[in-house]
């Protein structure tokens, strides 16, 4: 599964902590605050999201772009300490 993560964090310490955690999970840093992985499993991604939840506060936001997940693009975002999900499918397939 391909996953890209965009980070908008409130301070440099949290940015460093989140960046290091993403690198530990095998993500590559592409640009400032932008990471991607083409090898992370769904199980590892769920574990990563739980760990990131503990490293962030209500001023931080993270956005995950996952493809393919059951022939869909899934956009997950953490904002104000709440996870939200947007699921986009190809017309005639999926939901």
C-alpha cells in the first residue's frame, strides 16, 4: 500500500518526534513535513496512527493519503485530536 503523510505541527519538538517515528516505520522524507512509504502494511499503519495520537496535541494536524485500499483512495486526518476519514472510490466500483 502507498501512504503519504503531510504534517502540520505546532512546534519543532513535536515535528522532530513525529518525523523520527515516521522514519522508524520506513517512511522517506520527501520535502519538509511530507513523508511517503510504499511498503507499510495496514496493521503497521494502524499501530503508527495510535503512536502518533500520543505524540500530538490539539493544535497539530496530520493527513494520510492511502492508496489502494480496496480499490479506493482513503484520506485520513488527525485534527483537534480527532481522526476523520474520507473515502473516494472509482465510479462503478467500491461503495
